């Protein structure tokens, strides 16, 4: 089996099979051979891409270590092995989204590593393993709503990594891990709205990564992580109402990612990451009122994402970014009165949305068609939507708004014969919305309907006031 595995190019498995044959745990197997088998299992678990085999090898390692302990093996080496196995099992379970099991394994790993670190304070690898375990546990606590515990462990992990960085200044990996832990800690602080503290962690992480980049040894993934750190810093600075500092962070993040994409045009994941930066920056510019700059960033993001989509058709981030970019571009086009372009962007967005979730976007597109003068397309769309089963009261209200806008345009264009039918259809939908309890469940919408400019044509009918104040709406 080892020969066949090697012949097929699976060197890691070939090595494992060969070691396994020599180290089958039995009553006659010495403890060191059993430990070798554990290392072999861990090696294949680390190198294989077969997810099921990862779990099998790790579970097998755990069983063997327990056999070693049952046979009297209780050295620091065995304790370290047990901690490594629990740590790897925890990571595997977390990536499988089995958080309770992952937490259990990380807690077990912590119980192995902490006594080892107390007994051997000079063993930097033990402390590094413990800090990494703290980080994983902190992430799980944050995901499961235990921010206090997560906060405590993030600080513990940072304390260990910072100490190791000072003790071993030439060991680059400890500074890398410190920067990574600062980033993760900042993400949690941002999620619980502790923005000043989050900004401090992101800033410190970025500064440390910039220092690491100066030695010329930074690989591309590190540069990408630096750009993402700047993106997080920019977003938090926006929340803290520090727009100039947010722009500076976006500038640096975009600069780094643009250089990476230029250097690696076929690494499409880099293009997706750059588009995410452009998208967040576009939203920032949109909120600031700079619609032209926001539109430019969105168009650049859409161009890159559309190209990357041919090569990464199943990338979830790509799909999310493209969806958000089309939606934001539609809104900006509407704000600028470019309703035909807005309708086009809504159409592109609809291609990404499942058919049972399209109603709201189809209504937005229909409104743009109506405002742009494409009346027939708008009417055809909202007539079809009006016949959908299970239409909500809010959907009915929005269809009525579109008919109201159509009636206004028809009257303004000297077509009263079209305005009348639109008003009647709009009133029928307001009645339907009231019967569905829209105004009863949302009293503020009754007040809004009384002043909504899209319903101005409908309010010219005396029946409108009766409909929104009728018993059906109470």
C-alpha cells in the first residue's frame, strides 16, 4: 500500500503507511514506537486534504495516547502529545462548526499545556501552543456570546506572545502571531461596540505587520492580512467619526492590495479581497455624500468581481460582494436620478438572488422603470407581482407607490386616461395592505402614508383616507 501511494504521488500517505506497519500498538509495542505512530497520524492529518481522514487520524492519535497513559506513559512528552491532539481536534471541530465539541477539546488542551508551561518556563514552544489554544478558545467564546471570557483569554494570549517576542526577537513567528491575535481581538471588540479599544488593537496590529514587512521576508498572505487589518481599522474609525483617519487607512489598504493584484493577476482571491476594500470604501464615500467617488469605486469592484467570477464561480465572498455592489450602485443611481441605470443594476443583482427572495428587488426595479418612463415594463412587472401568493402588506404598499408614481407621470404628461386606472389599482392595493394588518401592526406607516410623495396621486381620492383609517387598518 505504501508503494502504491508513493507511485500515485501521495508521499505523505506512503510515509504514514510504512510507519504504521512498524508501530502497530499492541502489548508488545514499546512506548516510543507507539509515540512514533501518534506522530505519523498527526503528520497525515496535517498533510491530507481529505476532511474525513483528518478526523480519523486525530481520533486514532487520541486513542493511542490514552493507551500509552494506561501502560504507564505519563512523561511531559506524552502530556505535550495529548495537548497537541486535543488542540488539533478542536481546530478541526471548529472548522466543521461543531463549537461545543471544539470547545471541549481546547479546554482539554489548555489543561495539558498550562502545567507544562509552569514546569518548563524556558520551553517557548509549550508557551506558543498555550497562547494559540487561548486564541481559539477566545474566538469560540466570542462566537457563543461570552465576551467576558473571550476578552480575558485574548489578553492572556497576547501576553504570552508579547513575552515570547521579547525573549526571542529573531523568532519572526511570535511577532506574526501577536499581530494576528491583535486583529482577532479587535474584531471581537468591534462586534461588541468597544470601538476605541478595537481601533487600538487594529492600529497596533497594522504597525507590527508593517515592521515585519520591512525585513523583506513578508509573503503575499501576510501582505493581504495587512491590507485587511487596515480595512478593519478604517471601518472602526468611521464609527468613531474620524473620517480623515479612516481615509488614510483605506488608502494604505488599497495600495497594498492593488500592488498584490498587479503582481499576481491570476490569483483571483486577491482580486476578491481588493473588491471588498473598494466596496467598504464606496459605502463610506456614499454616506459622506461623495456619490461620484462611491460610484467609481463600485464600478471598479464590479469589474474585478465579474472577471474573478469566471474563475471562482462558487466563492461565497465574491457572490456577497457582487450582490452588495450592485445594490449600492442601484441606490446611488436612484439618488442621482439615473433610473434607467439603476434598473439595469437591479437586474444584475436579481441574477444572484434565489427566485423566492426576489420580490423586494423586483419592486425596486419596477419603480425605477416607472420613473424612467418605461411604463409598460413597470406595469407588466407589478401586475405580475400583485398576483403572487402570500404577498405581504408592505409589498402591497410598495406596489401602490409605484402605481401612484405612474399616475403622477401620466397626469403630468397629459394622459389622464392612464392616470385614473393607476389610481384605482393603487387604492385597491392600499385596501389589501390594510386588510393584511399593515397599518394596525405598524401605526407609523399610517402617518407616513399621509405624506408619502409616491402616494400623492392616490391621496387625491377621498377613499384613500378612509382606507388607511378604516376598521381593517385598526
